[in-house]
């Protein structure tokens, strides 16, 4: 806090008053010289260093409180999303007939939302696999390469294991979302999405 003195000298000999403050209170100048001997900038901005630091600390505290609040809100949002994650089910939905795909062929479908594009791959006679087709690096569309047992991302040469959806090479670090499937009466159904982080 600034040091104050009660003015008893002619006004021009006094240190400047605090702007907007009690006119009887004056700020002591750091060098102790009279007001008329102070440089113009000090007369225009009569806040001493102590007060200046006080304002700066107050602003800094406000800033830190705001940053902390944003951080807490962000963590809450992430926790919420994590709880929502895991098995994201939208109910069973028919996505293909078994006979639509030969072994080694793939088809694109949307599940659970219309913008959630996925890949259905028939890897063996009675075996289908499905994954979200957005690369976990920067969301390019991956394509299946059944012969090599991989899903390939053309953007930065990333690749994923076709059997598990886990990253094998390139920049991706997280596995692809896996779509749970059920085959009933000659029809392949998507029944849920497993969002995985490892
Ligand atoms: S977007 Fe797939 S490797 Fe970069």
C-alpha cells in the first residue's frame, strides 16, 4: 500500500493527490522531492511503485483464478466425455447383407451418426470386422488392405492392424474405434462403438 501524508503545505508543493481518492491524502514520491520538482509523467500518473505492484499482483491473481477456473472446466468436460465414451451404442442397425461382400472386400457405412463413417471388412468366410474409418492421427480416411492385414492411412503413411485396429506404423498412437457387429439371418448388424484410447 502507498504511504500517505496529510497536506499542510501549499498545494503545488505537495505530492499529487490520488486520482479519484480522498483529496486530503497524497502519495509520497519515491525520491521525497516536492510535486513541482517531479517529472511530468509522475505528476500525470501519481501512483507509486508499491501501489503499482499492488495493482499488478491483483491483476495477476485475477488472471490465475480465471486460468484455474478454465482448467477445472476443461477437466470436467474431459471427464464427462470419458464417461460418455467406452461403448457408444446407438442400438442394432442393419448395415449389410452377408452376401453383399466377398472375402477381402470392404464397404463404407455410417454408424452411429450419419457423419460417423466406418468400414466393414469381410476378412474370412464367416468373419466381419468394422472400424471407424477416421485415422486417429489427423482424421484422414483409412482404407483396408486385407492382403497385408492392415488398414492404411494415405496422409502420413500410418497403418493399423486389421485384426485389432491398433496402430502399427506412422504417427497414429491410438487405435481406431471398433464397431461391434452381430450377424443374424444373413444380415450384418452394427450394435455399438467401442472408443479406445490405448
Ligand atoms: S492422418 Fe493418418 S497418418 Fe496422419
